[in-house]
C-alpha cells in the first residue's frame, strides 16, 4: 500500500480544480483506496485532491522570499539612481523587452482563463453553505465527477489571502496586475448577476418523483381527509360506547357545527397569544443560517407567554367565567380552528408569490396543490413577527394545556365530582410537564426540521392550530364521559414509566443541544464521534450510541404513559400512541434519506456502529 505524503491536520497548498492556482488548505483525511486527500479551503470548501495537486508550504515560501526585492515596500524604501538600472525579478533585461511584452500578453490571456475558471466553476456546483448552513436547505447530493465536492456554497468569493497567493509570485508589471483585478471584478459580477438559471442563491425545487407524502395526489387526500378524520374522532369520543363497532357516529348537520361567536372567541385567543409574542420579554437569539447567509432573530418568550396565559385563565375563573363553554362547544371550536388554518394557508401561499426564490422552502415543488400543503415560503414574516415560529409553540401548544384544564373542570361538572379523578390528574400533569419542557427549551425548536426545512403551509398550520390542541387532548376529552378509576399502585407504575420516558427524552435532547453549541466542551470529551465531510460530527456514544434517535424513544414512552390512565376498555385513548408511532416511522424514512445523501460514507459507518433503527439523528 503506498505511503501517505501528508498527514491529517497538516496545512499545505492545494491546487484549485480547473486552474493552476494554489491556495492554503488543511488536510482532513486520506482515502487509501482512491489515494485522494480530503482538504478544506479557508472559505470552508471541501474537495478531494490527488497527491500531485498538493504541495508543501515550504516550496511557496522559498519563491516568495526570492521575489521580495521587487515588492512595493522595497521599491519605496530605495532612493538611489543605481536601483533603476538593477535587474529585479519584476523587470526584464533591456535586450528582451519585446519578447517579455509578448510573454506578458500571453500571461494576461492565461490569467483570464484562470480567473474565469475560478469564478465560474462554482456555478456548475450546487448551492451549499458551510456545515451549518446545510440546515436551511436541501441535503447534499454528490455529483459524478472525478473530484466530487463535499459541499458547495451560495456565492464563491476568494478571500484576500487566497487572492494574494495567486499574484504574490507573479512576474507581471503592476499595471497589468491592475487590469487583472478589473477583470476579476467583472467575473465576480458575472457570478452574482448572471441568468436566473445560474444564480446559486436560488432554491431548486425537488423533482416531481422526489415529492413526499405521496406527491400531489397524496397531499390532496391528506388535506381532505384530516379534517374529516378529526371530527369523526371527536364524535366517537362523545358517544356512550366509543367502540369501533359503533362507527360511524351520528353526524350532526353542518350548520350545527358553525357558530360565529365561537369563531370570534378563537380569533380573540389567537391575537392574545400574538400580543404576548410581541412583548419585549425574554432574550433574542439567532436562528440557523439561511441560504443567503443571514440569520433571523427570534425572541424566546414562550414560557413568559404561558405564565401570562395562566394568569388570564385564573382571572377568568375568579370572575366566574364558565370555561365549560369550551367543552360544550368543542366541535365548534375545532371547526373554527380548521377554517382559520385554511384561510391562513391561503394567505401564506398568496404572499409567497412575491417572495424571492432564495426565501422559499427547499421542499417546495412548483406545483400549486403540493406547495399549498407543504408551504412555499420558509420563514414568512410580517415585519419581525415570524408566523411559523409563533404558530409552532403558542396558540396550539399553550391551547392544549387550556383545553386539558377545561376537560378537568368538565369532568367534575358532568360526573358530579368534588375533585377531579386520579386518571384526569395524571393526564393533565403528564402533558403539562411536556408543554412546560417545550416552552422552557424553546431555543431547541430553531434546529428542527419544521423550522429549517419545511415551508409554512397547510401541513404546519393545520397541525399546529388544529391537530395539537384538539387531538393531543383526546385522553382528557375521553375521560369526561368515560371515567376510569386508577389505584395508587397502578398510578405509581404509570408515573415511573412517564419519568423514565422523560429522562431519556430530556437527557438525549440536552446532550445533542450541548454538542451542537460547543462540540469541544470538556464535559463532552468522553463521547465518541464520527467526523463527516460537512465539518460536523455524528455522536456514536452516550444516548446517541444507544439508538439512532433516543429522544423519540423517550417521546413514545411518554405517549404510552399518557394513555394508560384511561384504561383498556377502548382503543380510542391510544390513538395518539398509534398515530405518533406512524409519524415517527415516516420521519425516519425522511431523515434516513437526507442523512445518507448529506453524510455519505460517514452515515454508513454510523449505521454500522448504531444498528438499531429506532429513527436516525440529524446533527
């Protein structure tokens, strides 16, 4: 086996493909099979180079020291007349000036070729960011080239040092170097102002065959089926015997489901949460880098909004407001939320037609039906008000806790209890802990697939505003008319199961977030990692060496603990567990495909070391 000439971590000069220019690079790894070195340029670009395209720094330093006599500083420092007659490397001998002039012209032509090669090469590459910016767009796809890029970037700009390397050993007069700089600036404009089809800052829609959720027919059926399924589920919960044998339930007339007053109350709830979102409370943080390199700012005040909401609800109870009104008009509130989600989705799709392509979601396809569902615009904002980020945690998630409280009060009223049942207390407590945890760790939302990849359309609008508050509260809604007595020994076992799931969920997420923020943290030094070509690493020990997605395992355990207090008389309270399992299996397929495309061989190695496919992780 041939020996390596350069070691990992060594700083050398690497030739840029398609040119004769060498830039300072760092050796990342070496493939003994292909005999290719993976190197990283100063602008973050990673390429695979052959050994004869790499040279040690010493060779360049020697050339640089030999040309110092012609440097501008030396010329300025010398005043003697004899200097004008000396033969410096930048000045040819008198008898060869004509031939030197011809050589200068040849050098200029060669330089033009080199500059255009450097400036236009990134156009045939796909857009990429550094290892961080990949989160705002589509996963990487390795092109079938001799030297495939490990990742690309939106716009390629030579650093000042790299530009200096290309000219510091040049023998051209300074006036011709100025011409080269002018040519360089023109080439730069060609990159940034070229045809729309070549602008690397634009988002390329995925091919039709790569569309998720079954493509256009699939999302069309989902948009029609989800609202219908929601109401059938709620109607079954209200039946005396919510058995599958009694399906379908008695369907009410449509006019019985719509009340303008209920819709007004829902709008009031939504805008109160929007007001809390705009309050100058909590710290402001930056999200993941966008395609154009910008980082949007987010105010983390979800927990404060939750406290204010509890204060408002407590004041309403003190004044004698009947919150059981929400229970008696639960179907009407569900319809009001559905109508609002549809109207919001229409507004989001209409406004996305004016959004720059660089602000569109990488999941958008160009098909009206699919984009209405998945969302076209990645981060729709009205001023500083981020619509997607607001809807992810505020109206639906906080509303879920309020709905559970309403069901607790309704159980006491319907069943004539002086205190809520132990089963209802367990369900309320478990889900309250889940919501408080999400709001307290609000910053973690900024790295989720919902924020960094999916646009804001019907899928997230309906899921956040309708599905979460009206489906996730199904256990509490079920217990109002179908009580289940739970003994304290059984309750203790359920509580232990819940805490077990929560510990796995929280510890895994905390370990992942700490590693994302500071991989070199001494507290994480014991963790084993697999480096990837993106500059990031995959954890293969700790919680993330146990299964590929331990936080989802904890989530599933907690979901089971939510349903167990409802007993085993009917399968309906376990709908959330079944649904959530199917949801995570679908996410596994999405994440597995993206990780394999993004990390390549590193992901294959990770799968060998962590064979349990309980869902892959994305760092």
